[in-house]
C-alpha cells in the first residue's frame, strides 16, 4: 500500500526535548546542572523539570510584555517592557525581587 503524500514515517529518533514537548533544551539544562556542581548525583528527571520551569517562567514574563508591546504598537519586546511586566505582576515581582533587568541589548551574532 503506497504512503500518502505529506506523511513521512517517523524514524523513531527524537530528542528528549522533543519527546517532552519542551522548547528549552534538556541537554543544555543537564550540562549546566552538571558543570555547576550543585549536587553529587543528578536524577534523570532533574533536567526535564528545570527545562519545564524555565519555559513556564519565560512564558509568564513574555506574555504580558508582548501584550504591552502590541497595545502600544511596538514591534519588539524591549527590556523596559519586560521590566514592567515583572514588576506589575505580584508573583513575578516576588520571585525576581531586586534582580536588575539590563537595558543593554545583547550583541547579535
């Protein structure tokens, strides 16, 4: 029976990040945890949990910043908008506390 067009057969090789349906790389999180020497042993679920938390926090910060940018007809999310989003949400403000948000744009590669 011929395959339908547009449907490819999965090779079965998918990254852990893809299988967990995350945007943040689990391999990168695992490397950071190991190189940081935070613990003597590292469970297999620790990088998954950390990547999921990072993804969730990023979404919680970028959503209101993106809404503010859209409402003010800006095309980009600026550090000022991120700072306002963090400081106007009580939970985020408590989490980040006095952490400064740099107004200097990172260098583009």
